[in-house]
C-alpha cells in the first residue's frame, strides 16, 4: 500500500497527462473546452477520480461527458504508458460542480450586500432610544456611593 504523499504525486502526474493528451487522443470536434480541475487517487493507487469542468451550455456538457466515457480506455492506456508504475489506476470522470457553486455563492453575496445597504440606510436616520451612553462611569458610581452614605443613619453608641 502506498502512502498518501505518493498518491498525491501520482494524482498530479495523472492530471497533467490527461490535460495534455485529451485533444490528441479524443480527436472529436464535439469535445468542449475541458479543464481538468482535480484528480484524486486512492492510497493503493488502484482508482483515480478525475474532476473536470466544461465551458458551454448543458448540451455541450452532455456531449463532452459522453466522449470522455467513450474514450476512457484510450486515456487510461495513455496514462499507463506515461506513468511508469506497475498498475494503472482505473479512471472515473466526474463533472465538477465548481461553476454552479460559484454562481450560487455570488447570488448569496449579492443578497447580503443588499441587506447590508438596507440596514445602513435604516441606521442613518436613527437616534438613540435613551442616553447616548447608557453605561455608568467610575466617577459617577463614586458620587452615587457618597450620596448614599450621607443619607444612611449614623450608628450611635449605646452606653
């Protein structure tokens, strides 16, 4: 069993090999603008998950997904020849959800900006409900203590 550091190195190498060999191996004009975003290899180097994104609409993504699945054997063979390890890992192509996630986060950030602007607009004309500084200060507390002491009845000696 290989260690995690070696698995990361093999994953980086697989990412480079697939990205460089994608156009010459697939040779199909329907292949979209594909970006290999990440590759994860199991610690035993038997399986590799290849994450990719496709620039274009849903139809372009579907065609690219089909072409990648159809040419998976050719890509695995290319990786195996270039990698130089005893066993070539199986390849699994997974469409990465980075663009959809980024778009969703952008919408949430825009909503937060709008709410912040509403709160700032409401706070611009607001005034304090009570005093501007509702906290007691030490010098005020000392004045209050001396006033309370002067009103307290004095102890008298009983003889």
